[in-house]
C-alpha cells in the first residue's frame, strides 16, 4: 500500500492548517431548529463488516397516502459534508486536490481528515448527525414518482453489517440464511435488533420497498454482469492470508438500489432547477471495442451483429443465453466488461449506459468523493438550504 501511495503520488498527509480547521468545524452546532428532525425514525446504516466510515443510512415505510396505495415512502440520508467543508476553505482545497478517498486492503487514504471522515461525518448509531436527506415516494410498480431534499438531523438506530441484516431478514422469514456456526453470524446483534424491534420497524419495510425498486430495475434491464468481487484477507501482521470472494447478498443489492434512486433524484432535482450538475457519465461502447468483442464471441460461436442498436439488453441477452455452468461464462462476462467505456464525471449529461439511465449523478458519498460534494452544494443552493445564516463567521470559508 505504501509503495502504491508513493508511486502514484497520492496525498496521504494533511497539512496542520487542514487538521486545525477540521477540529474547529467538528464542534459546530448542528442547528437542529433549522433542520428537519428525523431522529424519531428508525433509520439504519447497512455497510460492510469492515467499513471504515458510514456515510449513508436508509429508512422506508408504507405510504399512507390513498393516492399511492401499495407504495412506499423512503429516505436516503447522507452525511452533510457540505455543512462542514465550505468552498474556498483549507478543507475544500485539500479535498479537491485529492478528489476521492483511496482504499487499500489495510488502510484508507481519506479525502477529509479523520475528525470529519471517521467522526462527525460518519453516521454512527445513537449519535445526532447532520444529514442531507433525499425523500422518495415509490409507487407499487417501483417507480420513484417524486422526491425532495432537506437538511436534517438524524440519529441512526443501528450500524448493521450486510451479512447480519440479511441473516435477520432470513431468520424472520424462516429461511436458513447464514448458518449459526458461521463466524459472520452474530446472534447478539440479531437479538439486539429484535429487542429494539428494528427487524420489524426498519429492516422489513426496507426490504418490502426494495422489492418494488428491484421490479422497476428489472424492467429497465441494466447491464447485469455477475462478476464476483474479491477482497484481500490480512492477518494481524498485515500479511495476505487469502483472496476471498465476497458473497453477493440481497442486502448488497438493496443498498445499491436505494443509492441509485437517490442519485437519479439528485440529478433530476437539479435539472428541474436548471442548477449545475456534476454527472456520473457512462457512454456506450465504441465501435472499435464492439468489433473486438465480436471477434472474441466468434470463437465461442456466439452471434453478435455490429449493425444493431446496442443497449444493455443486447449484452444481457448474450449472458443469459450462456448456461450457468458453461466453462467460458466468466471469461465472456469479463470480455463484455472490457468492452465498456470508462465512466467519468462531467457537467455535460451523456447518460449512464450501464445503468440504463438518462440522468445520473453521485449524491451518496460526499465524505469520499469530491463530485458528490459538488452535487450537495448545488442542491443546497438550488433549494435554499444554506446553513447557518449568512454572516455567521463560525465557519471557515463563508
């Protein structure tokens, strides 16, 4: 990790003035009286078991509006990083210089000092936190019919690893889920979730709303490459013990779909206000890459016509036609992945090909992506959500 940091010139130390500014803004008041108070809701954060920061939390409940029968209300709450990191401040200049946090198997090089990235902008259970809340209304077909954004104060009810959230849902549904002797299974956490009624009030509604979102996603048919994600397992001395495949759970898909819904809402909300948007752009594959893919598929006697209109459904049909146990299936999916263009950030909207979306921004991780911080700032400006009142000198950079 240190060799990579040095080789690529990744800034891994913050100057003293940045650390001092982070310590100063760390103690800013949350201005609860000017924020939407969501502390009464059982909002939960579901993350990897080895997560180093918690920047998103979710909540859902059946919509009581008779006009949306069978639909749900949902909230995606994201750490309000733009409240602490103001344009022109030392923190802002350092974050822009880095662009993103960089993750290694044994460490993270954060975009922001730890006083923010690991503390005040990390949504830890039982602690009041400033958040940007994306309120979504989902109809019974899974379509997001409306959205609004607010600055809020939240209190996360629980930080739950993916495996534990899945085990709790499977346990309540009478499924085997994670075996009881699996080291990932934490019966104490499951019992605590049950005691707090969080399985019933938080997890079950989240899953019910997600099933609607998943229905809409399936109808959209985004690129469906089932390529396993691998993680490096280290021992206490930092030596690599194995390269393990991360199990793909419904809990992972659930969080992804909520985040995608919030990202789309952020892009469309800014477009409606004619405000600047930093899009996450993924353009269709180039002619040259498609020609190379055709040559590759020919070796498997798989037909691929270059003259057709290429959509995600084109690739999905190829993947679904290959038997699950076919020896070349992983290699074919890998080659389809290699045929895709690299996604990038930009102010011009060219859509997101892989997700089959016309407008897509990144809203959900301003703690580790500068592009998301720009989206938050634009939402604050477009919707009149600035805090605190102009002229308050307590915040550097205002």
